[in-house]
C-alpha cells in the first residue's frame, strides 16, 4: 500500500528527508564544534563512550543540536500520524480534521495510555495487583533495615509478581493499542478513545496480538537484511582511514532510507486491525492485510451504538423491512433511550452495512437529537 498510494509515498519521503536533515545537521554541528577528529573517531568506533558523552555536553553543541531534535520530534510525530490518517482513509474511514491541536492532544493521549497500561486502569483486579506490588516493594525496603531475612522472602515474592505483571502489561498494551487510531479517526476525548480501544479488543486479544506481531516479525527480518548491508557499507569505509567518515555517512543514509519505508509499513498495521474490528474497512484490504480470524469478531459488535443496532436487528426481523418511514422510526425507537451516550459518527458507523441510506441515517440522528 505504501508504494501504491502517492500521498503515503510523499509522507514517507518527507520522513526520510527529515531524518537526513537532522542527522546531517548534528554531524555538521559536531564537526565544527567538537572537531573533525571526534567525528572521525566516532565513525570508526574508536572513541570511548564516556569521552564522546562529555563532548556532547558541550554547551555550544547542546544549543545547536537540541532545537533541531525538538523540532524534528514534533514534525516526525506529525507526519507519522498523517500516514496513519491516510491509511484510515484508504480503509474506508473519514477521519476528523487534523492539526497542531490534535497533535498535541495525541501526545497527551500517549502519556495517558502509558499510565493506563502501567497501572491497569481498566481492570480493577490487575490494578489491585499493581498497587500490591508497589506496597510490597516499599515494605521490603523497611524490612531490609528491621528484618533482613524477611526482606529476602519479600523480594522473591515481588520478583515473581513482577514477572506475572509483565504479561499483564503486554495484555494491557494490546487492549489499548488502537487508541491512537480511534483518536485520529473520531472527534472524541482521550478517555473515550482509550475506553473504546479497550472495548474493541475485548475477547480478541490473542488475535490482535498475532495480527500485529506477525507483520512486525516480517518487517524486522526485512530490516535485518538491509541492516547487514548498512553494516557492510560502514565496514568498507573503515578499510581506508580516509574513507571512514564516507562509509559512516553512506551507512547512515542507507539506514534512514530503508527504515523510513519499513516504519511506514508497520504504521499501516494498526489501522488495518482497527478497520477489521470496527467493520469499517474496505473488504479487499481487510482480507489482504493482517487478517484477524475470529468468530467473536464476526458475531458481535464493538461500539455501544453498534451493539444496540445489532441486538435490535437480531431480535426484530421487521427492522430490515417496511417503508422508508417505518425503518427510520424503528431505528429512532431503538437508539432514542440511550442517544445521549452516542456521537453522530458512532450512530452512522452503527448502521453501516444495514439497509438505511445515508439520508435515512441523517434523519434518524435528527429525530434522536430533537
């Protein structure tokens, strides 16, 4: 898909150029500020890490490099999210307007998702376990001074609990892995997006994990192959002292180019999974990319509005028959009691694939809101 769509290709090329500008900017800054000898030694791998770190702390270098890195991070986030948005568009979604405000909120979203994953915010039992581990950790510190032997047993218990909790962290990560895609697609708050991701992945964690893991392995293997070429370029440069820097730069540029494409490929995975779980993706794409095979996905609806619609159509066969007015009225009666819980976009998605035309759905929304 990356190579077929001109917009996606444009975003990837922009990302590659951004990295080239940043890396070259840092190298040039280091060349003039730290000295040519330092850069050459780093390229050859002969400089001690401690010496290089002390050089990087040069105040002039920090003043020059830090703004470059800061700008790069924000621009990188912007274009990676543009890739995700474009992927959503290709999968049949109509994402909301994207701008700087959305970008800044997405950073807050990422922070919140990390916190929610760590403390198991959406699972009370796991959250209790998390705070139990924290409490036992503090208790072991106190016990170390008062009862050294007891603290050893506590440490063993904490270690076992922490190992168990690692798998919970993986589980939480999968459950909240679609929060960004939902956020970029819909006009709703951070909490609503994380909650929807949690609901969407309920009962299909293993399938979602494999759907993301398998493409990740394939992309990783591709990166390994290209990475060996990059290492070869760097080693070739070290055969001649005069070509050390050239080999280093060639290796760096090559790495940036192939990693730009592989990163874009991986960014396409989550939108594809999201499309399958929300029944909104293009059928051809859904069958070609990261297929998730599960009866639970095909038998249940995931958003609250869609669950109501699915249940209504399942319990009342007449929902799909009758005149235009009858269909609209039945749909209104179905969603009216809980209408304040659904956004207009959720209602439209809930009726996707049903026998209501877009203008009929708009009429349903109009009557529900009155």
